[in-house]
C-alpha cells in the first residue's frame, strides 16, 4: 500500500479541525505543497526501512515551505532532488509568507538532520534503505504576532482531536512500512509514538532534536544523535 492515501486521509481529517486563540493561522503543507510532499512519499516511502525517524510538525522555514519533513530548501532541492510548485496557505501570516522553493531562509534543524544523512550515507537512496523521516503532525500553527506554537501547547480539547487524527495517520504509516524502530526526534514525538503505536511490534525510542534552540544540539548534534541510535540498537554504516 502507498503512503499517499494515508497522507491524503490525514490531510482531510486535520483540515476539518478548527483552532482558537492564541493560534491565529494554520498552515497545512499537505494541501498547498502536496506536489512536493507526494513526490517525497512516492520516491522514498516505498521500501521497508528499519527505522522511522519521527519529528513533531512542520517548521516555518522547513516543511511549511517545501512540503518535506525537516525540509530545508537547499537539502530538499540539492540532496533529495525534489523541487515542485508550491501554492500558498488559504490564510497567510504577513510575517511568515510561504515562498516555497524560493524561500530565502534555511531551517537549521533540517540542515543538521539531512546534512548528517548526507555525510553518513552519501546518497539518499542508501539512507532511505535504512531510514524514513516523517512528522507526527502535518500542521504548523502561528500566533497573531507570527510566533510558532507547537502542537503540545494547544488547549487540551484541540490537542485531543488533533492527536486522535495524527495517531491514526502514524499507525497506518507504520503498519505499511513495518519498521523495527520508531524513534522520536525529541521527547514529544517519542511520547506520541508510544500512545499511537500501542500493541504494534515496534521498538520506540528517542534521540535529541536538532533545533538550534537546544543548547545540547548546538554541541555536536550529529555525534549525539548517532550515539543515541546506537544505544537503541540501530547499527550505522562505517
């Protein structure tokens, strides 16, 4: 089974939800960046990876621009080889425009994650033989002033309906890919995987998030991530 119908179903489910203050704008790249997102799924989501690396939700200068998880423009275009037309969100924050593959800002988390993959595996094909990268939630949330709000900071009632849809999407994806590990990039994603994948034969763990907001990640994220993977039992190529 393809991951594309799963992504489209998740897109429809989360598009039907509503969010109140302090959220003022909701970006759904599964809608306006569908072409590049589905290119990513079609090209790299078709194998049987040992590991799914799971992020939280789109960053404003990553997946929110390119439709690819941790989607720093340069990495997506030049290493993954993906570039497609990107539309605009229905409502767009004036301080956070979507420029797609013309975005002039990079995403440090994506530069670190995909930069590590490139350094360790050299080619995307070799990386995706062992790994797949996904986000738990496909939506980005912006406050009135333009500040990013993460899904865990939403009011409880909004979290519960959103997480129910995202849990279904994650579980369906894992049932298709059948990885041995689902590893959260950060604690939030690991916790959501524990809830969503209860009862499935999969090991769940966590590695450090590559965000520049994390002092630990700024002290050699790739080395710490590799140490975390090895501690969980994931072997990496020399």
